[in-house]
């Protein structure tokens, strides 16, 4: 993995050593205090750039164009709110997606299937173990955002999201987030509405560099990627692991996410 990752700076390949334990402790602290941690340059930037270049033609010819309107909850309605409540403001999201079965020989798949990577992620999230998905399409997805495309405001369904940026756009494409906007016991609908109306001074912005691993606690932290501008796409990989083995999507879920069931 040393030809793919900077394992001198980030000793993911040495579980149980003092260096590995120190890195895990740092990541746990960042997750607790900031809701995320970043390993800037975990993947060698030259490798990240080559991955994006290798997929460029596939994005033009094979990718699924995913366009939809949604609110921050990805739900049609909420029983607690009237349909015109500003917390239910609708936005547009658009990107192109490649699935794991379309990039079988990529460095991303090699990293995803490397046991030490899942072991490290589980330790940072304070989980006993994480398992790769058995779903041949969903286990690794790569999203491309061209000029005018964006991932709009939302809460994640899962507790953690694991991404690795491959390519930055010329302009735009910043990661914006509002930490702990809601909680398990308090949906804070008025606070959500204020943020969506640009009346919240606690929204933060982060610009990642190619090769950066980002692990983000997004279930209660609202976040988005701002609209991409310029000729260079924003390209990012999403790794999906679960606390139980053998997780797959249904054919209906694959059809909805990727435009094909198999």
C-alpha cells in the first residue's frame, strides 16, 4: 500500500503500535471536538490525480447522472411540520456517479478491501469492527461534480461518512457544515430554518486538498458542497462500511441510486 498511501505520516499499516495508537487518539479527539477528522495527503496526491484522470472518460460515457430535488431530510414531509415550513425548503442536487463494479482495478478498491483500513476506521469511530459491503455497486462510489452541480444541504442517514477527495475544482466545491444542529432528542426545526435562510453564524467552510481522507459525523450536522465552477470537476470517493457483515442494497435501492439494478 505504500505506493498508494503515505504510511510514514499515517501508520495505518501498524495497528497496535504506539504510532498507530497516537493517530487513532488524535482522530477520536477531532471527531469529538469538531465532528470530523481529516488526514491530509493520506493518498499520495499523484495517485489521487491519476485516479481522477483514469475515470474521466468513464464519467463521460458510463456514469449515472443523479439529479433530484429534496429537503434537508430527504423526506417528502414531516408530521411535525406544515408543508410550507422553511425547514422543509427544497434544493437541487446533481452529480454523476461511478459504482464499484465500474472501477474494479482502481487504487480505491484496493484501499477499500485492505483490512487494515477498515480496522483503523473502526478504531477511530470507537467501534468493535467494520465490515466491507457485499454489494458490488454500492461498496465504493465515486462522484463527479461539474460546473453548476452541487450536493445540497442534508443530514446523513448513517452516523459516519468516509470520503477521499481525488480532484478539486477550479472554484467552488467547498464543504460547508453546521455542527450539531440537531440532536436525538431535539430536532431544532427553527434552528434548521434559520441556517437554511443564511441566518446562522456558526456555519463553517472547509476546502480539502486532493488525497485527503475525511471522516465526518453527519447525522446531526447539516452539510453541503457548494456549487462547482470552472472546467475542472470535483471528484470524490465514498467508502461504505457497516458494523455487520454481508450488507447489500436491494435491486430497488440500486435502481434509485444508480439507475440500474445490476
